C-alpha cells in the first residue's frame, strides 16, 4: 500500500509540474527530481535530486547531477530566473549521479565532506568507465571536479546567502564515507543526500550501523521537510521511518543468518524479503546491499 501511495504522489508531482524543471517545495527552496532508474537501465545522468536555495544575496546549489548537460540545465534555469549569483555548490557525497555536473559550476566554490575528494578520486576510474559506457561522448565533456572547501565531522559550517543561513553537517561513515547534509534554517528543510531514499530501495556503500545512527540523529532534528537523494520531498516521519525499517531488518536478518551459519547465497535469497513490496528497484539494490552488509558483519 505504501509503495502504491508514493507512486501516485510521484506521478502527481511530475504531471503537475511537467513543464517545470524544478519545483519550489518551500519558500526559496527549489528541487529537480531525478528519475527512478538504475545505472544499468538507461542511465543518462539524471537520476538523483538536485536543486538550490535562494538568499537575498546569493544562491547555493545542492548536487549537480551526473553530467554537464544536467548541470548546465540547472545553471541555465537559475540564471534565467534569478539575479543573485551562484556562490556555492555543495556535494552531499561522492556518487557519480550527484557530482559529475560540477563542471557546469567550475568557477564556484564547492563544499563537501572532509572525505569527499578522496572518495571521488578512489571511484574515478570506475565511474569514468561507467559514464563512457552509458553516456558516450557526454562523459568526455564531464570531467571530475573536486570540492575545495571541506567540512569536518562535528564542526558544522554555516553559509550566509543573505537573510538566509544554511548549515552543512558532515557524518561518520553511513550511506557512504562522505555524507553531508544541508539544513536551511529559514524553512527547516533538510537536504539529506542519499542518507534518505523515498520510494527507491536504499543503497549502502558505507556502514549499516553508521547509517542507522545517522537516520536516528536526523529523526531528532526539527525538520519541516526532507529532500531525499532520491524520491519526493516528504515529512521527516514519512522519510525516516521506512528507511529505518528496511535497514534494521537487513541488519537483523543478516546477523541471524551469520549466527546460524547460513551462507551469503542463503542471505541473498532470503534477507529483507518482508520489505520487498515497499520499495522500487528492490531486487537489484537489495542484492547489492546484502553483499555489502554480509561481508562487513561476517567479521564483527
């Protein structure tokens, strides 16, 4: 039922905004929704949520998409509709669908987690091959552009956009090793990056225990809406509770299988099947998650 409900919401969002590249989901907070596609199925660099926050004096862009075409489209929309300059780009983590549009903002200061440059460089060879395979010539015009301003864990950074402050917070290893959130103090909207997925099965490229802790922390914040890395902006409860349900079930299932001497193959077939009807792209992503988490927890 939940998947059916959110699918209707997703459809309504797109139908009601078919002519708009972005939607203003709170005053001065604009979001472009990425498509629910896996990398292996028609990836065109436009599968994650990107957008921007507008202050009186400046604009901050949050994530830039998976290539220069997506980045250019976002930049063009901003420059055609706002007089304020784009002062900051903020990358929420290192995954290819969020950062390869940075080239479209190459003269702008780019912020990220303290681990972000290393994480981007470690993945660069793999991501360049994937981009070339699925995006062809577009990939050659979308080189990797690294963040230069870094946020330490536990040392939040406030940026003033003019009568509007946003707070950047870096997290210990969770969804990835370089997760960062952006909190708009004016509207209490949180850009979560891929710490939150809505509709689409969550992806784990870091540490499941840290991921659960990060979501529990977010759940304690005063938040009006969460803009997830993938899916429709939603209330905090609607965003975090299904995520926690999936991750805790995954953790507990795998822990039980390991304790019972069950193999990875057994876990791949059985883990988290109670969640299957609640998420899109479940079979593809859940298998990846089980592989990641089983191998990690096997050594605990």
